[in-house]
C-alpha cells in the first residue's frame, strides 16, 4: 500500500478485505500521515504490527524535521515559539501540505508516546528490494527514482530522489526488476482519464490511487505481489 494519508478507517477495511494475518508481510510505501482525519492513530496501529514494513515518504520526512527536538510542553498553540526562522519555513511548508491534523494529534500524545513514535519513524527505510519465491524481483520506493541510472546502486541515490520523484508515462527503469511506488495519484495521469486504478507500465507500477481524495473518486489500493492481484477500498 502507499499514501494512506491518515485514512485509518480505509486501512482497517483493507486489512480485513485482504485477510491480513501474521503470516503475511505488508510494505507501506510512505505518506502514512497528513490530510486525512486519523494520521497518528494509523501510525500507532502500524507501529504495533511486527509484519508491517514502513518506507519513508516526503510527508514523514517533513514531520520529523518539524517535531524532533520539540520540548514536552509544546502545544498546537505554542509550537511556533520553539522554531528558528529556518525551522519555521519547514513548519509553514508542512502546514500547507496538510500537516495541521498530524501535528495536533501528535502533540496530544503523552511525552513517552511521542518519543516512541519518533523512534519508530526513524526506523523507516528509504527503499526495499524484494525477490519472490518464483524469482521475480521488485524495488520499492515512495516516489520512483529521480535521475535514474541503472549503474547507480540504490544506496547512492539521495533521499530526495526517492521521495520526491514524479515519473511520467514512458519513463523506463530496471530491465530485470519492477519498480513499485506511489506519491503521484494515478488519477492525475492523462492516460488514466481520471480513473483511480493501479497503473502498470513496462518497468514500473504506481499504486497511489489517491485514497484521501475520495470526493474525486480516489481509492486505497493494495497490490499483492504473490499473484499481482489488486484490491481496492
């Protein structure tokens, strides 16, 4: 899954629909938070699941930039008092991208739970590489890969290249593995004509179907790599 954006109820519905059990592994490709109604409950839910593997999205990165180091006494009303001018620029950018509800819910947590949640976020990886039992290989990132070059190891790309890329139709990536990502809602691609469906291209798959944009027809998608079946809620 990818880009759940605080839609905890949709996530719970999807978990039921796919019959998610302890025998399964679930990779969430970033942007758990912001915009939706329940970003912090979603994070806390996933934090308790040992078989959910989180990747960093651009929203998690700016969340940590804004919340790490805040004193326990910070509240939604006083939080801006603790920022440097540079920190305030990050904060304003976050607020413009739907961060208000995440910040408010985070600052409503007890200090110990805040620390646990930030520690969890620091464990998020920038990418994953998977090999299926039948030999099929996948690379997972939040947004694709900006400035892709097959000669460059994944570990040498900047974080920004993995969380802020915007692949277009016809872009090509690996010949021997498939790149899976989110970040750009598929319903915004011209060839999708407004359909919120997983986009399969020759070398990549975009699974962000705009879950939080339900008024525009957005959905939460889950791609099962075992058989490439797609689920929607």
